[in-house]
C-alpha cells in the first residue's frame, strides 16, 4: 500500500498544475507562487494596520477613543489603528489592508474613571472578523490640568480561528 495524500495537499497540487490559460482566456499564474498564496490566505493571522482614509472616519466620529501603535505615539502623529465614539459605537479599524467600520456588539460596564479601571468592547467586522478592545486607564484627567484620559490597550482580532493581538496606547477626547 502506498501513501495517501492529504486533501489539503491535493488542493495545493491541483492549483499548481493548472493550465497557463484560465476559463476567461487570460493567463493565470502557475506553480509554487499560486500554492503559497492560497495557503497564506487560508492560514494567515489577521493584520491590523493604521486607518488609511480618516476623512470618512471623521464624518462619523468627533469625540471618542483614539488608539495608535506605541512606536507611533509621538505628539502630533495622526496615524491610528482604532477610532470610535466615546460610547464605543461607530468604530473603525484597518483589517488586512482595508479600512472597516465595526459593528458594535457589547460593552462592559464602565467603572468610575480611575487609574487601573478596565473596560472591554466587542465588535464584528465585514469579512468574518471579531474584534475585542480591552482598555486600562493609565492616566486620568483632572480639573486643574486638563489632559485627556490615557489608556493602555489590547486589540484582539480573530478570523477563521486565527488570532492577532496588538498592543496600543491612546486617549479619550476631542
């Protein structure tokens, strides 16, 4: 008895042996590049990037949460990985290279604003993504010296059983 190829391997072999011309009559790629691209698409972790077109975001969000990657947290840097209204609704992210408006699912009760206070917000996004935003207050504003409340954030994105966790920092304000 010989070895039996696994179904996933058969699919890769089949893709690699396609003819050079597809049904539309246009040339198609063949060989290892097609197999590798197909495999990456199925098994790759979701990618979280900076929101590309903030003009659309700012039409729906004014005062809210603004989170960015720690390496991009310099004052004046306007690249954000997550933006939402204060109540958690109308949220936006860039998932796998596309700006996506997130559908609000639920939010944990917000404790009194104090150091260490935590909150969790869950979303769904087009393309089968689930997003969880977990915030921890690291600096609180006061009436003597107004600075926006600052957060340490974990963004968890799940799609097709694959998960990506991204650390971020940010603030709540206008």
